């Protein structure tokens, strides 16, 4: 005889009912906690949407008023005089450098062209 045979049918049904009750209680608590978690998530998402809307509105208003946001000035008035002078000097320097390089290439190209043309003319 096995241990299952020793138990009566009523005992097995009673144990099964107890287990089903415990399982149902666990399911109920799980469902309640899930429902609470979903409610909490939706409340937090709503609060985040409200905060994002407030941030967007504040950003727009500070941009209109020209206020600084964390040390970042929305208005750009250009560089100061030293930077402007430096940038213009750099631009002129690069322009002249390009002109000199192109003229050297043109002279070398002309010399090569003359060398190619002259031997054919002397024949």
C-alpha cells in the first residue's frame, strides 16, 4: 500500500480544497498588488507629464525673456572683439596660403607644360 491509499477520499479532497484556497488567496494578493502597481505607475506618469509641460513652459518663457538657463545664454550677440579679430586674421591667413599654393602649382604646371611643348617644337 502506498501513502495515498492510507488517506481517505475526504482527507484528499479537504487538502485539495485548502491548496486551492491558498492558491486563490495568492492570486488575489498578486492581482491587488499588480492593480496597485499599475495605478501608481499611471499616477507617476501623469505627474511626469505635468512636470514636462511645466518645464516646457518655463523654457519658453525664459527664452522669451532672454534669461540665462544654467549659465547658457539664449541670446547670441557674436564673439567679442579679440575673437573676431583672431577669426578674421585666420581667415585672411588661410586665404593667402591657398593663393600662394595655387600660384606655385600654376607655375609648376606651366613649366612642365613648356618642357613638354618645347621638345616637340624643335623637331
